């Protein structure tokens, strides 16, 4: 960890997690607004963007556990 780097859940940088969450909230907000205005294509596009931004993988620390093999 470098100096000044804040780590969030599972070792992911807190800023990256906050930025992705802010993008997703904005996309959901735009999708709701477009849906209410009757612009359904843009509402679907906003919902897809929100879903994709929430599905972005964030690097974590993986732990490997080797179990003994059955004989």
C-alpha cells in the first residue's frame, strides 16, 4: 500500500469504489428521468450502463485453500 492510499472493502481503492457507485447512481437517475419523459430507448441505455458499472470487477486479494484429496 502506498502512502496516502485509502483501502476499502477487500483491499480495493476506496476512491475507485466510490467513483463506480457515483456513476451507477447517476445512470439510474438518468434512466428514471428518461423513462418518465417517455424516451424509453435512452432509459434502457441508462439502465444497462448502470448495471455494467456495478458489474465491473474490482481487484481483491484472493486466498487459495488446498484441501487434502480423498484416497
